[in-house]
C-alpha cells in the first residue's frame, strides 16, 4: 500500500477530511491532507475574495509551502475536485505532483471550460477514482 496526499480546495475541507479518514480506516499507511485553518467564513468564497482578507493573505503562502512538503513525503496524489472544481493552489499542486512523477488520481473529471475548467490539467490525471474503497484497491 502506498502513502497518499490529498489536494483540493478549502471549500471542500469537510469532504477532504472525510475521504482521508475513510482511507485511514481502510488501512492506508499514511494519508496527508491540507491543513486548512479555521476561517470558515472564507471557505465558500473564490480565491480572489479570500485574498481580500488580510489574515488569509498572511497565512496562505506558508500553508501552500507546508502542503508541498507533505506532497514530497507521499507516493500518490489524490485530487479532491468535487463538481470538477480546481482552484489556483490545487493547480500548482497538480504541477508539483506531475513533476515529482507521482500518479495523480482525481475524484471527478475537470469541469467544462465554460465553468472555468482547464483541459491541460485533466491530461495529467492517471485516472478518475470516486471512492476511498476504489482508491485503496488501486494502491494495493
């Protein structure tokens, strides 16, 4: 079984943590997640809006850098892209995972270009995996 890092938007933090907990329950040896801080009032906003908040602007660079360190320790990257949504930071993480040569699995296909989807990200996905159980089976 391989170690897994999960990447995704802060707006889906509860889903990300639920997915990670299920992976751990199923026997994944190491599941690394983003460390989202508790500015819950910002979670549903777009990154442009979140950047209006001074405390967020101060903290986000360190959060992104720390997550790259988590990614360095993992063997597999899982993108939690509910509704096909990928933000700027997750796009950076996909590039980092690809440069590291990690398999990149995603929860869903990229959303349409009309909804902000980007065809160049999806080509980096190894496969679409919709449940923790299916991901565990793939990694055994």
